[in-house]
C-alpha cells in the first residue's frame, strides 16, 4: 500500500475530503441565522471533534493499515470480540460513503453546468430561477457534466494515495486562493461592512438549544467524521506523523474554508438585499442573481464555480477511494482499476437517473438523515468501546510531539461518543439533516 509522501499532502487531502457543500452553502446559511452564538458554538465543537473524533479515525486507519472494512474487523478482533459483527458492521458506514457519492456527483454536475454557462455568458443574461429549473427539473439534463465529474474523479484516484495527494496539492490551495479573491471583491462593495457586522452580531434570540445543535451537527459532519471516509486517509499515513496535530490543522483549515465562504456569501446577500437561502437555492439562484449585477460578475462567477468544483471533486475522491480500498481488502483479487471503474459505473448509473432535484433531494435526505449518522455513531462506539484502549492510545502517540493518555481517551469515550449518538438520535427522531 502506497503512503502519502508528506505531511502537507496528507493534510490537504484530509481537508479536501472535509471541505465541500457543507462549507459552501450549509455553514453560511446557519451562520447568517445564528450569528456569533452559532460561530462560537461551532468553534467549541470543531476543536473537540478535531481533537478526538478526527484523530481517532486517522489513528484507527493507520493502526489497521487499511480502510473501513478492515479497520472495523481489526478493532473488534483486538479484544476478541465477535469478529462476525466486526466483519460486516463496517458495511453500514461504507454504504453511506458510496451512496453519498451518488448524490454528490449530481450536485457537482450542477456546478459544472453553472461554470460552463458562466464561461459562455448565458448565466449572466438568464432569469436565475428559470435557468435553474431548466436543468434541475428535467431528467438527463446534465449527463455530459455528470460523466465528466466521474471521469475526473477516477483519473485522480487511479494511483491511490500518490495521485490523490498530488491533485489535492493543486486543488486545495487553488480553492482557498479563489475564495480569497472573491472575498476581497465582496469587501470592496459599498455596504459590505454592514454584512460583516450582521454576520458577527450577537443575537440573544439565537441563544437556544437549536442553534447549539445546528452548530454541533455542522461541525461534526463538516469534518466528515462519518466512521468511514477519514479512516482510509489514516491508512495511507506514515507512522512518524503526529496524528492529533494533523487533525487540529485539518479542522482549522476546514473552518477557514467555511468562514471564507461566509465572507463571500453573507455580505453579498446583505448588499444586494436578497433573501436568506441555503442549499441549492443559494448556489444556483441567489448568487447568480448577485453576480449578474456585479462589476466583472461573469469573471467572479467563473471563479466561484471553479472553486466549488475543486472542493466537490476532492470530496468525491475520498468517497471513491474508501470504497475501492475496502473492496480490494475484502476481495484481494480485485485490481484497483477494476474496483474504481465499477464504483464509477455504479455512481453514474444510479445518479444519472436522479438528476432532477425532486429525485436527488429526497435521496440525499435519506442518506444524510439515516445512514450517515448511524455510521458515524457506529464508528465512535467502535473506536472507544470496542477497540482495545492501549492500541488506540498507542497509535495516537506514535510520532506525537506530546503524549496523550487517559484524558484524551476519556474525552473521546465520555464526551465525543455520546455527542455522536445524540446527533444520530436527533437526526432519526426529528428527521433533521445536518
């Protein structure tokens, strides 16, 4: 199994896996609603989840030397637990990674459509609602872009850790640079400072359990701590790397990405007096309308959608890789190229038949409400209640600049794991998608 060649390559790959639509349209919408209360709550949880949640998944992957299926099996085996359960329970979070890739590829195809129409100038002249409906309400409307997204993802995954690392060394810095350019442009607009003041306001009405839960869920799933995806990143990590330090850096960069997106979106909405929006409506109706009225709007539309595509492809890489690695682990005769092509055919074959948002939306709700939270809870319980403590803590301390012991483990076992279960129950009972 090949490994990441550098710490920065590993971190950028992990950041690429984490940064996605949750940062671009989820975080700004919730930040706009909750202001400083949401932000401070989010920062508390992102620190906690980076410290124990993300680091534990990296550690389990490196300890097992393999991805999802192998990591669960070896975790159960470490205490002579029922290895039958260990052999199969990893399929639940793995299924979450595979199915979320189906829906994710559709939305990245939408973004490719927006980029193409920005390049041609069509988006700058269209009524944005009519334009969005023209493909989101029509079957097989973005097939070409859909195929392109799958093909690029497969190409960048073909060499495993090597090509994934190389592509993220380009994609992630480019993503951040492009969003900084956008943020500077928005800052130059008259009235943008009012948007920043609104964004960082303290709203006593937001000081409630709902805001805290929204921040908790956003932080948890923004880091992709889902009991699957980040394990394979850890499997490709060298033994001399400091896992907790890398996890903290990943959490920091993921937060910066979310804040950059907010510094573009929230002030722009305030300047142009648009209604608050989240999800696809923000990216494909509200923002295009703003860009149409903005000086050099076409150029900044190209920058925006290119940046979002880079974030989307990097996330899809992780989803494809974690499934491919698990298939090769469970069935050693399967070659990497065959596994990847099979995944690509599956993701494209299912997704191409749900390109209408009326089909794609409910599908994504099912995955994000049921499968992903259950998988995340299974992961947390397995790492802190099934896997032998000495093995987990020992792996955390390999390459660490400082040693971690009971305190780190207790935070994971008695704070992080209960939070994962609580979020799962909230999602299941109240049908909440984070």
